[in-house]
């Protein structure tokens, strides 16, 4: 694709042994059809099943796959951080390992990125999901959008995203990574002044495993969102762009 010489797909995974092989197969097929150089970085976040072994066996037959293992569970945020730190691509894609997102939609994200955007995030169709999950998502997005000026983005927590390398490098150096920070990456990108847009993506029901989201996670998310907003205001985070200092402590 024009302007893209290499793509990295980062896949955080926890207890996804029944999903990871199919996801890797679909992702490789999609990327090969695009005729770009690519790598896939799987981060096994302390799984208690055979996620790591399944991914590693697949990697033996596919040189494009790199598998990282966290010896204990550190959370999705830290899994993404490990993947970002390992990524070599000009563009970094994130996709969850539970098969709810279709890797076949990656080309759409990349084409949109080429229109001059720095970040492209998916906009999920929740029509098949429980009303409670939809309500939680809408409340969170409205609050976050009002705080961080992302009113043009309807879905801040979609697991399918595309970032230019510069953005990922800034995220790695500008924030202190901790559990839960992945929920605010789009908001932080907005604070940093990056150009962000969204594209509609399909969302499938899980076939294996269970959702890791619920009321407790929602309440935690809102609480951390308020804390993050206050820290942004107090630290004048945007003025730190271009420096090497961490803005959040």
C-alpha cells in the first residue's frame, strides 16, 4: 500500500488457546493479500491454558510471528505496551485475540490512515449485544468525549485500532503505563494533538472464552477516567510533547 512499508499487528492474549490459531491464520492471510511487509506480535499475558504453546507452534511455521510471554498476568495495558515496544512497523495495528474482530477489516483501517490521519479506531456495531453493555459503553464514551474533546469518536474502547509509529513512540515515552491505561489511549492521543478518526467495524459474539468486561470494570474505568482527566489538567500534558519526560506519575 502507498506510504506503508511495514505493518505490525499486536495481539494481547489471555487464555485464548481456542481462538489464537484461527486468528493468526486469518490475520496472516489478510496481510499477505495486501502485499506489505508485516509482522505479528502475540503477547501471552500470563495465560493459564496453552495459549503460549499454540501461538509458539504456529510461529515455528511462520517467520512473521513473534511470541512474547508474561510469566504472570499483568493486564491488557501492559500486554499492549510489551507489543508496542517490540513492534518494528511504520503502522501498528491492535486486535483482540477473542475473534470478535475480523482481521479482514485491517485494510480499511490502513486505507483510512493514509488519508492523513495519525490514529484510526474501530466503531463497533453493538446491535446484537445486551442493552446493559451498550448503555455502559455509551455513558463512558460521552463522559470521555466531553473531557478530552473527542466528540467525533463514538467508540473509544474498540480493540481494533491503527496507529502511526510516531504515535506509539510518544505513548511509550509520555505516559507511565499501568493496568487500565489502554482504555484511554484514544483520549491521550487527542491530548497529544494527533488527528483521529473512526471506521465502522463488525463485532462478533465470542465463540470460546468469556468477556472480561462487566459492571465492576465499568465503574473502575469511570473512576480512572476522572483521575486521568485531573492529572492531564494539573500536568499540562500537551506542553510535554517533544520532551522525554513522563507526564503521569
